[in-house]
DNA sequence: GCACGGTGTTCTGCATTGCAGAACAAACAG
DNA sequence: CTGTTTGTTCTGCAATGCAGAACACCGTGC
């Protein structure tokens, strides 16, 4: 999407014998999706992206964008401010994501367990899936008592500095870990693990005790305990976590919560057909 | 989207002089979006849509769908089951909706609805957000006919004696109500509710009928009807109201306005992604 | 075993369809 | 009013997507 390879735009290679696979790339469709991505990434709460700005940043003629844009607006994926004419995302995207979340059976299966965990722990519970190289939050159960955190559903987070990420990564093959390390481990807080060997040691401990811990590695005031959810083929593509402010989740509490989160995740795994 | 007019697909009108506007319709892009919509609408939790089924229901050749689909998959809007090859929505749609919800300016979303409400009711409409322990006026649409009231945008008001405040409070957890009561309910007018239990009873009625009423509780000559606006996570942090002088807004008129304000607020809620 | 109806995928000539520059219109700013 | 930005329409050119047919690939059931 952001990193679509060579057929960037404007590269007209006068290929004498263009293969079919190289011809049929739906360039217009790809460009339309590039427009969509551009609007998604650069559109502040205040204003959207104007036609000219889009044309400039995507290096396309305005007429092209106008043409590509019309169907997107009709479909509700884009909307146009009727005063300024600026583009923003449209309500249609909500329909998409709602439908998407509806198709996730993991969410349904885990719902009961998440709710119980949230109630018993009195903290916020998150459910994430693994979309390399990130984890994506697909469900959240909040305890009503605490200060509300921003809704995370749909947002992404790095693998190496979150409990859920590490819980998943710990059960991936070594290559996956190597890739994550190779991609770099930029520090988010001063507690973030930025060394590959230390990360591997942490993943080993995670496997041994059955749950992962994020001790202020992603947010300065948040501790987080997560356990892997095993698929029907015993691979790990999801995780369940309990997180909260450090004032509430102490080191001692982590040792109490860990096994309970692992238990909950295990029950979900069983529902999915895991043999664990 | 589902009801796009003539250029359905396959209608080749042998127009001798096709206008530019009729030529540039990005038919391929439109068809790609039709594919997306089809997957969105017909993809149960269990399985996705197979290529052949898509081709059949959309009346397109399989090769076309395959070609259109490739970029959508690359963009993450569609995903393909690696075993069955069936199409389902991809995680990319979450990124879209996440971005969409981030850019939402409540004012913009509510603007259209507020204007209509103001026009139909012929009274002043207010939009407020909840900033405990107050409500803050963030937009106002006046009817030109009446005497103008002092501009309220940005000003704060107590929760317990305004319709907007009560509309919001009625959908908060009991702790929030307790806090408000604990902070005290000083009388503003002689109609102000100053008793915690009476306030709770009023909030209960508000929940039951779907809108809140301020009967001269904040200003001696003003009646006000308000309804809650639900967020994308179905919490309430804003409200919409119609207010006017008691001479114009009678008790009977309140019963007429109530459901209409509730309707308007509901429409705004839907735009914000509420499932209500 | 081999035909079968069912998948998904590749290929290729044809012309429809999208391309982009230029020309136009409209809204501001100086 | 002239200049500079914006958004929009137009149109010749050919690149690009179109769709049918041909291919490869399962499984199932005579």
C-alpha cells in the first residue's frame, strides 16, 4: 500500500513484449487505492486533503485524481467537504469495518472469556491479532471504574514492546523473531527492550512461564500481562491481555494475573480447537 | 453503492458521440468497489466468498474479478483464505475506520443535522460535549426569526440543570451521577432540581423516553429538550438540544419536539459509528 | 482407472477506457 | 482590477483493462 514496488507512477518502460501478468496490474485501481491511503494517513481532525495537495503529494494530474475520486465518493469511502471541497474518509469505511469485525469468529469466541477476565481482574482486557509486523487490536473490554483510555480497536502496535506482541512472537519460528529484530527496536519509553538478545531472553522466559509481561515498555505508566491464543493448528496468531496503570498493576499483581490470563487464553484456545 | 444507476455492467449503449462525462466513469474502479461491497455484504463469520460465486453474483467474468481483486488484496481491504481461496474483508479496513474515527469532528458531522433541526423546529439548536463536571457548548444554530440569545459557543454550563447535561448524564455510570450530586445541586432558578433522588428519577425518565427536558431549571424563561449522541463505542459524550422561550415552547410542544431531537441525535450517532 | 463438475489461474487480440495536458471557470488576495 | 490560486470540463491518443477461451488443479463418483 504505502510501499508498492516498481510501478510507482510515470515509469513508462517501453517493454517490447509485455507479459500479461505485467500488463494487467489495474494501475488505475491501484492509484485509486493510493489516493485512499493518502487521505487515510494525511487528514487531520480539522481539515481534509484538498485536490491540489493530493495531486502534488501523489504526483498525479488533478484531472486523474478527480476521476478516480468520483467512484470512491459514490461508494462512501471518501467524502467531500461541501464548502472547502477537501477530501476526507467517508462513513462507508465504518460499514466495512463493522462487517469485518462481524466475520471474526475469534472475537465471538473470546468475548465471554474477555468479559470474565475484565470483571475478575478489574482492569482493561484487550484482544489482538497478529498482522506482521504489527499487532492489531480487535476487541476491548473496559472496567467502568477507571479513567477511560482512548479506544484502540483497529489500531496497531509494535510487536516487540507490547505484552500481546511478545506473547505472540514467543511462539513464532525463529525467523519471525529475526525479522523483527532486523527491522529495528526503536525505544518507545526508557524501559523498551532495544537489544535483540535481551528480547530473545524475554521471549524464552515468556514461553517458560506461559505469559508475557510489558513493564512500561510501550507506555510510561502502563503495565500489561498477555498470553497467547492457540489456533486449531496450534499456531499462535492472537493474544489476550490485561493492562492498567502501574499504580494498580504492581509487580506482585503481575505474578497473580499472569497465570489467570494464561488460563483464560487457554480456554479460548480450546474453543478454537487447539489441543493444548 | 448498491443502487448505482444505469451503468450497471454489460449495458453497452452504442452511443455515437459519447460525452466526456459519460466516458470517464472509471468503470473498472466502480466494479472493484462493487466487488468490495459484495464481499462486505455476503460474507458470514464462517466462510468468505469464492471467486466463482463472486463472478456469478456480480455477472462478471472470473478473470476480471481476479484482476480487480489483486490490488484490493495488496491494499489489505480484501484477504484471501489461503486454503479455500475464498475472499473476505481484510484488516486494512480497520486502519481506514480507525483513521476515520480519528478525523471526526463532531461539529462537522452534526452540522447538517443541527441545521435541519433548527429549520424544522424554528428554534435554536445547541450542540454540547461533556467535559466533567460541565457541558461545553461547541455549536449553535439559530433561527433567524427570534430575538438572538447571547452566543454560547465555548461557554460551560452545569450538568444537573440543563437538558443537554441531563441527556448526557442519564447514560453515564452511576458513579458519575453520584459525583455530580456530591458536588452539590445549587438552585439556579426556583425550578432547579436540587435533590439527588429527584435528579435520579428525572434521569430514569430521560432514559425511558430517550430525551431530556429542562423546564426552566437553568434560566427562568427558557425550556429546552435534548437527546444524547452516542459515540462509536456507544458511550455518550455529547448531546443535541432545541431550546427557546417558554412562551414558544409549551409543555405540549416538548412532547412533539422530544422524539424529533432524539431522531436527529440518533442520526448523528450513526455517523459517528454507533450501533444504536 | 478415467471422466467429471468444480475450482482458480494464465494468456491474448481487440477496442473500450482511462490518461493527462491544455483550456476553462471560479474564488480570493493583493 | 490583475494576478494566483483553486476546482472542473474537454478531447485526441494509446495504453490499459476487457472477457472469452484455454489451461491446470483438485476432489468426487461412477
